[in-house]
């Protein structure tokens, strides 16, 4: 997968910018606060329909402008596509693929895949479960865009069910309605859980492999799914079909109904689950050093990259946002040895002298000054 060209109008601090991209390594360099990360954010937005530093599109519009526009030409396997995203203040964001307007922004999922690694990804390991669930769900959405629909419907069901649970603290007249929402919660939750558990063995195997390569020691990274619906995942022979998951989910809902009514909230389900990372037998969130946590986060991202490539027959584009300076020389060397000849990469940095001559020989250098791109 390749990003061939990208055009920005009124995006963040860019008035107008146009870039012809290298199919190998693109080094976006310059002083801080010039717009390097803004460019990577725009590429990420083309892939997911959402920015990674804000949930508010109005913040992405250049000061004094009324809209932003991002246009690109991408190559997906042997197919060339145009993707256009536009947002006008006080209007909905719009998406066009090959000139045809799409009714949903989520239609872009799986069309142009990128994998982002940024300093904030340290919280993928040491932060709360929300970020890890989002990481897992976004990977699955790119492989199976219908999964996004299940996530949306499940979230709406949780919200409706929570409202009903709060009302049941006052009256019991809605118990029959609760059973209807329970059934919907179980059906959608089983679909989500089933797809998460399908991808877990690949994620565990690949992230463990990359951690050994990156950390260069005998410590082993384990990724385990922590389910709130009482699935006995420690049993290697358990049937993780949707029907089995639904049965466990439904039984546990009945078991905790009294507590849910008391607290007015849905206490179990995929929205409460977690990916727990262990280094040998120690949970990394609490016991890993910052270096170990950073290596684990990078391992998860490289595993995501390989899963998408293996399933779709084409490597995603890799975005490295100001992270290489935090890696030592051996980790940087492994990263480029692993990726340079097979993955189009966009790297932001304040300076690039720490990269060796062989890497720079294959790179396109683009300096950023006050929202203007200067290829060098």
C-alpha cells in the first residue's frame, strides 16, 4: 500500500501544501511546532476518518478559515484510488472515494491502511484498558469493516440499557424491557468478543516475536485477553464460537443483575474487557520499566503491521511520529532493517543525523517551516 500524493488545504497550520511521496522512506524534519506531526495526522485521518490528537474536527481547521480539505492518491495492491476528506464548520465531514460521495466516513476503513507509532503509544502499555481496546478494535475494523457497525450498535445498546437500569432503581415495571436489551447486548457482544478472540493468537505470537528481537534478551512478552463475561480463556480447548460466548455472557448477566440494578450501569461485556501484557509472569503496566514498556508498545504496533499485511496481501503505510530519538541505535537499526525495503514509512524528527548513510540514501527529505513543505 502506498500514499502517492497528498494535498492539504487549511489543515491545522497548512494554508496549502502538496507532497509527492517516496515509496520508501519520507523523513519530515524541522524545528518543533512547524507542522511535522500535522502532516502525519492528516495521513492518519485519511485512513481512519478520525484524527489521533483530537475528536473535534473544528480544531483541525486553520485559524481564520471555514473548512479543511485533504486529497490523496493511494495505491492499494494494484489499484489506484483517490480519497478526499472535507470538513466545513457547522457541517458534517464528507468523504469521497474515486469521486463518489460516501454516506459514512467509516467507509474509508480498510481502503487505505496506516499504522501509527507515536510517543503517546507508551500508554498502550501503561495506561488504562480503553486505549488497548481501541487498538484491538481498530485493527479488526480494517480487516472487517462490518465490525465497526457492531461496535456502534453495541455502544448504543449499552447506553440504552444503562438508562433502563437507572430507572429500575425506582420502579420494576421495565423488567421485561430489560430482558430485550439483555438479548441485544449478548448478540452484539458475542460478535465483538468472537472477532477479538480470533485475532488474539496472531497478535500474541507476533508481538512476542518482535519483543524478543527488539529487546535482545530472554524475557518473553505475553498478551492475554481479560474477559468480564466469565469465559474460561485459560482453557486452551474452549470453543470460542459466538453461541458459546453468548451462553456465558447471558448466564453471567443474570448472575449480576441485582448489582447492575443497584449501580445503574452495565458491568460486563466487551466494553469492560482488557488486553493484559505480561513480561514473563509480571504485568507490564505495573512492573515494566519505561524502556520495556516502550519496546512492548512498538512490538504491538509491528504485530498490527504484520497482521494487516498477512491478511490483505499488502503492507500498510507506517507513520513514526517523533519516536526514533527515544530508541537506542540497536532498536533503530532493527526497525529499519525490518521495514525499509517493504513498508512505505513517514518519519518526523527535529534532526536526522542519527540515521546512517545507507538509510538516508533511500530516503526523501522534506523540511517543514511554518506549515510549508520544502523537499531537499
